C-alpha cells in the first residue's frame, strides 16, 4: 500500500509539473504537446495543492491541520473562480462567440476538485460511520468520474468527458484518478475510518478487488455502448442508402418516361405536316396542332410548345417555362419542334 501511495503522488507530481512547464514554454514562444496544453494551469496548481496537503504531518501538528484546511479551501475557491469566469457560458446555448480563458477549468474538472477539497477538509476530523461513508463516496465519485472521462477520451465517447460546453482533458482525468487514490490510501494509513479494523492485507485485497470490479463494470458498459452504437450506425447507413437508391430509381424512371414520351412525339410525321401547314397560315392546321399539344400533357409533360424552323411558337399548352428549363426535340420531318 505505501508503494502505491508513493507512486500515485510521484505520477501526480510529474503530471502537474509537465502541465505548468508546457504553459510556461508556450508563454515563451515554444509550442509543446497540445494534449498537455488542454489542461488548465489552475488544474495543475490544484493537483500540487493536493500533494502538499497529503505531505503535511498527520498527527501532533495543529498547524499542519490548519494548513491542510487552508489548502482545501484554496482548492474549493478555484472552483468559485471557474464559476465566476464561466457564468455566461452556463446560460448560453452556444459558446462559439464567447471568449475562452486558458485559466478556466472545465465544469466537470471543477466539480471533481470541489469533491477533492471536501475530502481533504474532512481528512483530520474524527469520523463516525456516517462520515466514513461520506468520505468513501466522495473519493469513489472522483475516481469513477475521472475513469469515465479517461476511457471516454480513449474511445472517443464524448458524453463521458463533456459537461455543459466543456470537456475534461485526458491528463486531468488521470490526475483525478491519482488524487483520489492517494487520498484514500492516506486515509487508510492514518486510520481515518472509524470502523476500519481489518488487517492491512485484507485492506489491499478489498481495494484492488473494488477497482477491478469497477473497471470490469465500466468496460462492460462501454462495450455494450460500442456494440449498440455500431449497430445503430450500420442500420442508419443502410436505411439512408436504400432511401437514396429509391430516390435515384424514381428520378431515373421519370427521365425514362419523359424520354419515351418525347420520342413518341418526335416520331410522328403528322406533327411535322401540321407545323409546316401552320407556318404557311393554315388556321385549321393551327387548331389541330394546339389540340395535339394539349393531348400530350397527360403523358408527363409540364408544358409543350411547337415551333417552326424560324423559332416562332405555333402552338403551346401547359405552364410556361423559364429560359433554360426547356428541352428542344427535333421532329421527324422537314421542320423542327420543341
């Protein structure tokens, strides 16, 4: 257990220093890894405060208890700072036009720091059974939400690491997992839990077993989510493909019908003779040509017009078309129709 405690603090220290160094190098004009820059400097400072609070003496030092309480309150004040800086974001439906500050934490990160601060604030208090349960719930919530966010980042499941227009970075999620683990082990070593009478080996087994069960439950849930997500995407793609294919078939059928109708009209020599007679001033031929134009509308034409070789409209039927929307079809004869 002490090894896991020291390892958690070491990794948390390295993570915090890496984030602060990355932001400092960016201010100097260097461009570090973008994944580290996603973590707010305030988050890194809060992780450092967690480390300092755990490294303070535990027993026999009233000033150490006061300092730990002060550090806990400082962590919770950073949450208030985040709330003040992002209050307009809470009320907005979209954050595209809102200014973004690199010093402001994500909302879910602020929530977990609030829980960490409350856990550290109760670290030096004498715990009853209810206080023990509260402490365990605070730490388990921090660890679980940090795990969800980290796995969500790895599997690109956005709702696991997003909260109200903000997203928890993967490095911050790892930091919360390390923080909750370190605080919990420190509580076990100090004997914070009033009902904690189990041997150290059994404590270790219970801790590891609980982490394994939580990981199995989380991975199982994410596996089911991925299966349903893949099935839903495949079903949606198939339905869209079928719908698009149906629409293409309808358009092709309409074009085929129009082509067949136009071919039928263009292959009638009597129309060519009527156009020729109408061009020569035959009123009876014009009336027959007009009647023929109307008779072709039920074949699928929106409008129909017959023109002579000079482009003069001799007869028309249906709604008039704008320029560029009509199709000219030469008739089988000495004249042309459109």
